[in-house]
C-alpha cells in the first residue's frame, strides 16, 4: 500500500541534532496517522507516495521542525503554586492557577527548567525548539486508517510524539 492520506504508517527512526548527538532512537515500530496531526509537514512530504521499506535521511532546520527558540516563552512563577515535589524536567499543561505572568499562552506545555526557594522557571518552548535535526527513518508498515482514526486526525497515543510538534507525555495535571 502506498502512503496517501489518510493512512497509518509504522515507523522506526534515529533522531539526532545537527552535530550527530543522539536525541532519540525508536527501534520498535510505532504507528502514526498520515494526513493529520501526528507528523511534521516535512516528514509527511518525504513519506508521500512511498511504501513499506522506504528509508529516508532528512535534515530539518528549526523552522521545519519545532520552530525557533523564543525567550518570551520563559517565565517565573511563585514556588508556592507548585507541588512540593516539583523538579526540573517536569511538564505542566498551561500555567498553574494563580499564575501572574501576563501574555503567556494558556494552552502551552511548560517545562520546569529551574526550581528556587521562592520561584520556579518555566519554559513554554518545545524541548527541541531552535535545534536543527537529523532524522533517519524507515517505514515498517502501511495500513488503511479506520473511520475513528480519520475522524480524530491522530492516533493520539503514538509513542514518543517527538515528530508531531508536542513534547513527550510527561505532563503533570
């Protein structure tokens, strides 16, 4: 089966930064919805019309991956707004109730970068923002999408989610 929207592709990959530093390696195939929200546009473009067994090596500049790093998406919030166990690397969907930083996107996923006695530093950038990426991928399988998958436009539970513009599912609620 050729890769045409909508369908589901099973991929394996190695993801590295521009200097070759390993970011992620997906050895076991993970399914992604092709023609929806699961893959970056440049990845979909490379996969278009291909089939099982296709391999590609892509270089993705930040504007084709997760965007440039935006310092205005970094903010400081009171330590008291967070759970006692807050630590760098934790992620939160949106700012905590009582946050006072103006003009921050309410729907962003914020990563805790530093914790101080009086405040917590939050970064609303995607963890890979500002980074050029090297992606080596292989199509392991292609299948027709189900009606539910087509309606959703995503598989929603696809492994690492690095290629869909969302950070990994390590969020706190």
